[in-house]
């Protein structure tokens, strides 16, 4: 069965950096576009970024553009999100999800990793 | 990239049908048939219930159905059951090749 396992979350001060990972198994990782989606505690979902199956096409939400970088290593079946210049409003659970169907709709989701940005 | 608009809450009695709306713009819902719906129980990851407006992934009950008219998409839950109580989020592909979510709707089974 498909498994997506996020890691790398934690408590970090404003302005610092963090790298999240998403390890995939049970699917042909290199066939799928991959998303990061976040959810602040007690709030709704916010789409963050998508990377195509081959890493050549990348799109970001305006709220993270220029600060976050999505990447992937198909040889390791792993997706990454580099978070730089972190702000308190970046505090959230970060989920990875694989993209399905024509528009790479977020399909299967991992359980998430919590990032807390606090002084 | 403004969020799609959903009602904050919808409620119904067991066995009834409810419908959740999701209003976007001509830059997202109105242009593409790439609207999806997610169910999220407390403390759990979201689960895909509907994609491409009307399609159900394998294993999703046919009590869940989707539709769209203009800039608004709809999720209908028929034969409401206690386990349907959860938050529901819509999402759409956009003309900027990004994705956008709605603010979420809490469904309460009375």
C-alpha cells in the first residue's frame, strides 16, 4: 500500500531554516507529481507547492514563493521542502501528497510533520 | 490566489442528504473540471473523496457525489451517517497551474 512519511519538523526561531522530507513507498514515485500542503493548528488547508514527476516543473503559492524550495530525489523515493526565512505564520502541519489524474490532484496524503516557528 | 469560498458549517440528521458549496472564480473552478473534495477527521490526514468534479476514488462510498455549475462546485452526501461528521475541503486547479483550497466546512450529524 502507498506510504508517505514526512519528517524534519520541529521548533525553530523566526528567520531560521528547516528542511522537511517525505519518504515514499508502495508507488512508482518517479511517475507522480508531488505536493506539499500545510495546515496551521485549528485552521484550514493551504496548498504550498508542486513538483512534476521529473522535477522540471515547479509552482509555489505566493505566500511562500522566494522562501521555500521544493525538490525531489527519485533515486531515493524522497520529496523535500526547504523552508528559509521562516515566519511565525509558517507554523503548521506540513503534509506531502502524490498528484493523481490529469491535474495532479493531491491524492494520497502522509500523516504530516509539525513545524513550529517561535522565538 | 484567494481561497475558495465554502460555508463554515452544514448539518443534517442521519439518513438525510446535505450539500456543501464551493465557490471560486473564472481562474479556477469556472475554467477547469479539476475540482476535488477532501474529508478530514480530527487529528487525521485529509482523505480524497471526489476528484475531477464527479469521480470517486476506489473505496469511496457512492453516497458521496460531486457536481459543478459555473464558478461553484458542490459535494452532496446522501444517507448521512454518524461517521460522515468531519471537516470537508474543496480544491481546484488554477490558471496559474497552482492549486487552491476552500476554507473548509464542518459537517455535523444531528
